[in-house]
């Protein structure tokens, strides 16, 4: 399942495995320099760490950052990812 936002696209695949949710991140060179990409990736990791307790067990989540994610602040990314996870992986 896919959920598109303004700064990210979130893909969720659910399974019946008895394990915690897993998260992966795609931050391409279109997002910016290495420093910018790593900043975006770290923000997304922090957002997902906070969302982990609310995410269904066995879910595989991949978040692809769009170029506009480089200009988005933490709260904006958090709201967008939380909205998508609530719709697809809660």
C-alpha cells in the first residue's frame, strides 16, 4: 500500500510475522548534498522511532524522501509520516 504526501511517499507491506515493524529509507541525490540527505534520513529515523509503538507488528515500511523534504522541518515530516502510518500501518 502506498501513501503519498508533499515531502514523502510511504510504502507499507504487512505480514503475519510475530516481529516488530521494520523501517527503510530512500533518500536519493535529488534531495541534495550528502549532508542534506543524511539530515533528512536522521529526521525520518527519529520520526519512525517515535511511531514504532503505534505501528502494527510485522509491518515493513519504506519511506522515500522527495526533494522537497530537504526544506521541510521535523514537525512537518513527523505529521506527514504519522498521517500515512495511521492510515496504512496502525
